C-alpha cells in the first residue's frame, strides 16, 4: 500500500504531475494530477491518443471536449468524471483554469 498526498502542478511547472505508478498482475496503474490554463487547447493542434484507459475527475474548472470533426462533444466541469478508452482520440478547449486527477491503466503483458 502506498499513501500519497494529492498535489497539483503550479502554473509555472509542467502541466502534469505523476504521483504514483505501480505494476501489478500485468497492469500498470498511474495516478497523477494536471493543471490546465484557461484559454489553452489540449493538445495544441489535432488530437492525442494513448495506449491506456483513462479516468479523469475534474476537481476545478471547465474543459470543452471535442469530437474529431472539431464539434463540441460536451463540457467537463467541476465534479465531472470521464472515461476514455485506450487509443480514443481526445482534445479540448480549456474554458477556465482547471485541475484534475487522472488514473491510467495499461496492460503490460501485450501492447494494443
């Protein structure tokens, strides 16, 4: 068991802070936090995809999530949670300074 205090990156630090990362029974689980500045887009251009399933919880702020055609999928606000499948395209416009907690799970026995 590991116990870790939840802390967030400051605006002057890199936007993401990894707090814990463990591999157990072939699954890598990572816990971290993010600070996103109002007026930014994530990623800057296009869409990102990653090889792990993601759960994110918005602890403060608002992100406008986008479909691949750039239409609005919905808004993640304080108290919202989102599940993103591995290799699912994701992008968003940050409408307010935003903090979130993320959990990533990746099967290390075989790559997607």
